[in-house]
């Protein structure tokens, strides 16, 4: 009976799981409620009001079925609620993976997960955000399976294969979680070399088998189904002429410094985000030294060397995609692996035991730092959502004026085609100055408008204004650009910037 099954499940739920789950639900909805209750598409959202997300050419073979759970419509509330649900279960899985016991460490890790800027940035692509959050959950579950069971690496590898088939950036996410787990075992739980080696090879098997299955699927798609691979992010060049180690290390250093310390190394202002990052690395360093000496790890040279290598390898794991493709360019959607840098002090905090002076100081400082990080991440999220609202309002207002101008132009009733030439230029505003300087580079959320290409105009006119036009072909566009009429037209918002010639609406936005 359903009641009996549910009761059995309830009786097997650990108190720590409940804390992780409900902390994620509460913090997640408080942080992201605005984007869940407002339809704020970005440039991709305009083109994916309804989309099956069949991204085989991008190597995302499982994105479509994962997206289909909540329908293929861009539904902010449904997709947002599912996303928080998946993240809540991911927080439970992270609690189980790291063996977190203290209530505060569980709450903080859950808060860091659901508010992390990569999650926020993904919510600007709400039409598919739930699929990516489910991918994160499956990634963590693959490690939990490998940790708990002797042969758990087999189902773990299958789970990881699916997750990397949703988004390839789940590979660095998995690698950084493994690194933090192994650091926790060596430093905090005083694991011996045998235990370390056992976990290492289990997780290596998860990654190796999972990526092998993915490579087989990738090859089968291109060979047997004649599938063309997109050149996006160098996908079509994976394995071909990879960067040298020196080039890869240089790219990793540049990306790492720009994410964590942008205000200190550029002309951008130093924000609370960068200050907290400095304190996070200080907490990692002090925690590492504390456990090395308090647990006498330095007396066991092999384990001591392993712990140093693991710590130093975290940036390499987070940016591991630089080693496989020469054209990959990390952006905010791809850096979920950097979450592990913020989780590491919390993992240390979970193992701090009462002692004179130093551990209470470490505990309080880690608690306050992590709580401030969660709050700052939430502020960054809502500044980003605020800017998305500004982008939407400005873009909608502009297109409303353009549609009104079209309707007032002679020949409107016979027009069936649309030619949008150039890009609309908007004056400097809070979007291009204050917002840009106040938050990290939030992919999909920054800028002052989302009308970038003619297809955006065509889709927004169709779905938001009920006016359907076919875009002109490249040949027709070139004919217009070379015509005397186009030379006579002034740029928007001049009266002559909108013309209707035969069956074609022409909008000249700039020269």
C-alpha cells in the first residue's frame, strides 16, 4: 500500500537529510522567488518559449528527456520549483557524501548550493534550468553510490554518463567534489593510505567509465547517425590540437583570478564578493594547517604530500575543460565546480572539535563567513534579476514603439517579410554601469537589452504582439543594403527609419 511504503521511507530518513532538504527549500525560494514569479526571458529565452531541447549537436544527449519532465514550455514557476526540489535533493546527497553532522554546516552547505551564482545564471535560461539542476543532482548521486557500496562505481558511472550527457561541465563539478571529499577523508577523518586509495580508484572508475560511455555515444552519433557537432565552445575540436600544458595553466590562472579576485586585478571596483573570496581562501589555508598539525598529518609524509597535491589541484579540476579543447571559454554557467571552494571551509567546520581558543575562533569565523557568502550570493542573484527586468522592460518598450511605427506606415496590411538591419543602440544606463560593476559576469543576465538579432525581433513580435513576419533571406538582405532607398533612410528613431517596400518591412537601426 502507498501509505506503508511512504511510512517505511519516512522511517529511513536521517535527521541530517531533513535539515539539508528543508534548508534548501526555504533559502532557495527566498533567494529566487522573483525569477520564479515573473516571466523574464533573455536572448535565448525568446527563442525557446517552447523547445524540445534536442541538443544532440552539442553533445547533450540527455538534455531533452530531463527538460521534458516539467514540459518543454518556458514555465518559470514549474521549472523553478522543480529546480529547487532537485537542488534540495542534491544538498541531501552532498550531506551524505561528506558525512556532515552539524546542523549549521548542513544549513550552510545547502545555502551555498542553492544561491551559488552558477545556479542564478542558469535561471536566466529558465526554459531549461530544471534539466541542469537535475544534472547536478545526478552528478552528486554518482559519487554517493561509489562511496557507499563496494561496486557502487558501476551505477555511479552510469549516473555520471547521464549527467555529463546533460551538460559537459558536470565533469569539473564531479572532479572538484571528489577532491573535497578526499581532502576531508585525509585531513578531517584521518583516513589511512589504503582507505584513500580505495576511494580514489572508485571515483576514478566513475569518471573513466562514465566519460568512456559518453565518448562512445559521441562517436556513435557522428558516425552512424551522420550527426554534425556544433563548433560551440570547441566541441567539434575536442581532442584535436589540445592546448599545451603551459597554455592550459595560463588559461586556468586567468579565469581563476578573474572569478575570485576581479576587483583586485582590474579597473573594476572591489565588491564584497571579492573580499569574501579572500577570506574564504584564508579560511581554507588556516583550516588546512590546523588539521595537518592537530591530526599530525605532517608526520605521515605520503598522506601529507597527497593532501597538498589535492588542495593545489582544485583549480585544475574546476577548469579541467581547458585541457581537452583549444577553444573552450569558461563562463558562469560552466563553473559549478567552483562551489567546492566555498564548501571546503564548511566541511572543515563540521570536523572542528572543542578546544581552547583556536577552534571556537575557527568555527565562529567560518560560520559568519559562510553565512555572509550565502547572503551576498542572494544579493547578487536579485541584482541580476533586477537587471533582467530592466532589459525586458526596455526591450519590450522599444519593440512596442517599432510595431506602432510599422502599423502607421503605408503598406502595412500587405507586408509579410521583415528586415531588421543593425542593432538598436541604447544610452548608457544603470545596466551598463552600476549593475555591471556590482556583480560577477553573470551569463545571460547582464546588458541593457536582449534584442540582438533579427530572429529575436521576429519571435517577440509573434509571441508577444501577435504579428507574424518571415525574415528576409540573406540575398534579399544584401539587395536592401545595396539599394538607394536604404541609403536615403535615416537610423532609428527618425521617421524614415521604418519603410515598407512591396511586402517587406525594413527597420534601419544603425549604419
